[in-house]
C-alpha cells in the first residue's frame, strides 16, 4: 500500500494513511445501527442522478439483509433536474424517502436543514472533516450522509491520440498535459490541427475545472458578491470562450449527442472526476481506447461529491436513515467505486488497501485507486460555496453556451451575465 500523509483539513480532499484499515474487519453499517431497524414491511424510495454506483445488485444486497424492506431507485439524468424537483417539493411532501443532493447546490439545501432528518450520532466522525462539516448546520445537526468526492484526472482516447501523433501511454499523456490551462489548450490546438476534430468534450467542463481551482468565486465568506468584479472569474470566462470553445465538441454535457459521442470518437478527452468513469464506460461499452492519466491542468481539482438527505416529513424517516447510513458506509462506498468510479469520502475506505490496489478493466486496467488518490492529494483549494453559488455559476455557464451557439459574442454575453447577476 502507498503510505502517503493523510490530511483532513478543509482544503485537503483525501489521501492515504500510513496505517491501513481493512474494510472486511468492519461491521456492515460501520457502527451502531440507526433507528428504524424493525420487522415491519416498508418500501423505501431513493432518488439520485447521474450514476452513484447504486447498482441493482447493491440494493438487492440490502434487501436480502433486511427482508422486510423493498428499495425503489429512480435516477435523474443530471443534477439540475434533481435540484428543480428537490426545491419544488422540500417541506411540501412528495420527495423520495432519500434524496441525493449535489455539492454545487448543497449549501442552498442547508438553508432548510430543519426540513431534513438528523443523522444518528453513531455515524458522526466517519467522513473527511470538511465533508462532514458542510453537512452540519448551525445547531450541530448532521443532516447529510456524504457519498463521494471528485478528484480529477484526464480521461482520453489512447487510440485517437496515437492516430493524431500524440503520446498515448498514461505516463506520456501525463507528461503532455503537465502544466497550466494554456498548455492543456495548446495540446488541444495540436490535436485539432492533426485531426480536424475537437479534442475536448465540452467548453463548460473546462470552465468548471478552472472555477474549481478558485477559492472565492462569486461571493466571499462574509457574503460580499464579487462575481462580476473577480478578475479570476473574468479570466476563466475569456480563456474558455477564446480557446476552449474552438476545441470543444459541445458547449455543455448531458445531452443525448454528448453521451453518444463517448463512443463515436467526436472528441478525445474529458476532465474526469472518479464518478465520470462510470458515465464513460456505461455509454461507450464497446470502445476499447479509453484510459485515464494521472494529471490535471494547473495541479489538482475536485469536481462533485454528493450527499444523501432524508426529508423530515417522509413516511419512513427512521428506515430511510438506516438505508442512507448503509449506502455510505465504507464497504458500500467501495462497491460504488468499483461500479461507477465514485471516489469514497469515508476515512476507512480512503485508508484501505482495497482502494490502493483498485484497477479498472475498462480503462485499460488503469490503477484508478492510486491515480485518483494522487489526484486527491493534488487538490489545494476547496472553493467557497454559499447558497447563491449555483445560480451565479449556472448563469455563467449559460453565458458560455450563448457564445458557443453564436447567439451572442464574447463581450455581449459577459455583459448579459453581469446584468443577470445584478438582478439576482
């Protein structure tokens, strides 16, 4: 096992500890069973988005261990759809027993922590400090069960890189992209010149990658709005609109065409948090060229990481808390990682030999456990995100969309965004 220093600060995302904790020696729920362990028949609904790694087999395992429980899982295509549903129904009834919340709008959900059930004391202290702190309200109530975190590498099509005359082995690609965002886009220029095709999947994924390396993006910790006056945000926007857009197949992600392009070779790279591995392999199952390199522009970045919440007005709160606890326990986090690449956030999973030795057959047997752990160590900034973060960031992404689609030029679209921010 790699023995790297384990850091649990607000800015360090994850690393290994010198002392491994073997998951097989832990109880299935990682401690005292939460309330709700009864024999009464119950149907539990869970709503997620994208791919959390909650396979039918995993959920069946819980039902086998709890014969009185039936679990029904629904999954939205992307987190924006889940967000709309969540805030339309929170506190009004109609949500699932367990609702997933994405990190970009989790601070928004925490405004309504009194509408969420409190996790039992037995689960506290299992997550990275910053992960648990974000889900703890001003009254000390833990109202979110951390699922994953999102350290990023670069996924790439080795076959397309080779055809373009670029390095195609992991180490060569890591050397190729070792540098800042300008270097990343220089390589994109080379790829396009050699192939006539864009290298990058989407321009807004580049925006996301850059923004996730900025500590204060749209607001400061005292609530001061700096969105339109922040030179780092303006520079990110200009870099994306001037250089990423010409090298991107799409403006944004999650469209039907974007999903299909993972298989048809329309683009050759994606900025890859762990959870994106399952998205790629699930939509390009017959493609043999995908791989992942241990590198990220400008150092490291964390994209994503979600929580499971239990609405307090649900019909099965205690049973839902028990399932949320089980799904986010170290053993199940490792099963989700194996299924979808969702990188664990629980300390015992992060310290395990199982994670250190994990490989991914689809990605040319890449040592994904080691790569993503190294990528996690490279993260030095956790962007400050308050309840307004999502609306500012979503509006900036829409500004990029307008430029990509030719609806507005770069300056006009920026001015439109400024006006929108001032109107919020």
